[in-house]
C-alpha cells in the first residue's frame, strides 16, 4: 500500500543538530524512497513496508549516538505528490 509520511527528528543535548539529522536523511535516501526535505520536517512517499523499515533503520543508526526524538505521521489518504 502506498503511503505518505511526515517525519521530524529532534536531536537533544548535542552541540551539533545537523550531524544526526544528516545521518538520518542519508539512511532514508539509501532506501530509494522519495524524500522531500522542508525546513521543519521531511516528507516520504512509498510502500508502507519500505517506509516503516527505512524509519526503523534510520532511527537505529542515529539513536546510539545520543538522545533523539522522532515524530512520524503516516497516511494512506493524502494525495500522492505529482
């Protein structure tokens, strides 16, 4: 099933916000998902299984490096990006 997701990663107690965010985004892109970065979140589009797996892998890649919060909204009702 095709879904769209909006995700935001918030690194906590770190001097560099960009390093864990860049690492997270790199992991998502390696999965071949449609990734659209906006100033406050990232939008993903793809098959639900791929989205969930990619989010898990990306979170597991950055979480050992420090405290992070990941917020995710997933929908199968949003119109697909054109």
